[in-house]
């Protein structure tokens, strides 16, 4: 029996991320139009906004937390972390994130992108107590 629970960003956020990636990367000629129209303020604004927007979009598409009966798998831009639930020594719910600390001192922060953080903490706690 597979009783694993996977938490991902919701479909709306994923759709928005794909749409924004398409708008920014799929239409590079729009920057040429801005340049020809002398909308330099949009180009300067894009220098700051576009990298931040791209990072957010990729994070939304990559983040995933999977909790099985004995393991937790956290997939993010930093890579995939798969550990035993028994190795969790710290589980702290902070504003907009969950901090997970392991026996070896490694810590990982799970952002609110994945949805219900209180439900995630409850799921980890209940499964960790049964291990």
C-alpha cells in the first residue's frame, strides 16, 4: 500500500509560472519594441524584475515535498533531499515557511509555495511519531 503524500504548488501557481515564462522568454522581440519606442524605463525595470520573476517561476515548477511512511523527500532548486523521518530533530513552523532540522545538523526551509504548511507539519509529526 502506497500511503505517500505529495505536496506541490497548486495548479493556478503552476499555470501562472508557465504563462510568465512564455511571456518573458517566448517573446524576446518585445524588448526590441521597447527599445525602438524609447521606453527605456521598462528596460531598466526589466533588468531588476525579470531575474526575480524567472527565479520565482522555476521555484514554483520545481518545489515538491513527498512524505512516505518512513521518509521525507524535499525537491527544490538546491536539489533533492531524501531522509528518514526518524532523523528529524527540529520541526518549526514560522511565518510563511517550515524549518526542518536533521540529526546531522543539516537544515532545510520549505516555503509557503507548496500550500498548507500547518497540514505539512501535522503530517510529518504524525508519521514521525509512528516510526
